[in-house]
C-alpha cells in the first residue's frame, strides 16, 4: 500500500491530487484518488479536449475509487463529484445553481490494459440544487440512470429526471431560452403564478456497438 500527494498547476490554476493504493492477493489492486476543487469551465479554456466541460462554471471536488482484479481486470469503478455554487451554461442561457452532486458506479470484467471492458454503468444519483432569486433556495433537480451492455456489445438503459417545487413565476430563470422555445414562450406567458410541485421525465435508450 502507499500514498501520494501530487500538486497540479495549469495556466495559473492549482489543485491537489491525493492517491491511495493497496494490493492484496484476495481483492487485487484498489486505488482511491481525491482531487481538490477545480472549475471545469476554466479547465476547458486551456485544454481544448475538455471543451464539453465548459457548460459547468462552478467548483467541483472529485473522488474516484477503482478496484482491479487478476490480470488488471476492471471489477468496479466509483466516481463521486460535489459541486459548489455557480452556473450551468446550456441552451443559450445561464442557469444559476447553489450546488449539486453526482454518484456514478461501473462494473467491468475485461483486462484493463487491453480495453476498459465495462459491462454495466449506473448513475445512482445526480442532484442539482438551483439558486433562487435574492439568495433564496430554488428547485431541486434529481436524476438516475442505468445501462448495461448485452452479448452483442449494444448498450441499453433508461434515464429519469425529476424537479420539485418549481415557482412558475421564476420559470424563465431556470428554463434556457433555446430549449423548446415555443413551449417556453407559451408557458411563461400564460402561467405566471403557482408552483409545479413535481415533474418527472423517464426515457429509454439503446446504443449500437
């Protein structure tokens, strides 16, 4: 077993990566890594390959656990992320958030040195706490997803997202202007009071190999 503390610096931005590793005959190799808060949108400005992360302008702390079996077969991967206050840039708008979190688990079985070999991925929970006006608490979005790979290598799964206690008078604050423009215009013009106690959407998906 061993520990390492790595100081990271990139274009004037600093972070610390803490790594712990252990090896035993029964459980194989286990690795845990913790990254001090970084802002994905800032990283995207200096690393072009991270451009998709530009949507999130908020500090995020990451924790990852990796379990490898014999011949470096990936047995389990676990990722946790905790975000602070900031904003999400999507659909031509900027949605203010008070914070959020994510828990993602994956299971595998193929040797990691040949391929990742994931068999199942589960987004156990994603939580996004929206920031209300004048420092008040806003609605909370929650989501879950599961997916598994069949014998032919195709991925199938389902995803669900729910929102609770959405004040209709503040809907323009949370509904980006370029997402379903027609629906947004009608709803925000015709429903200006009240609270949507709960809304939920569930979708299934399939991805060919």
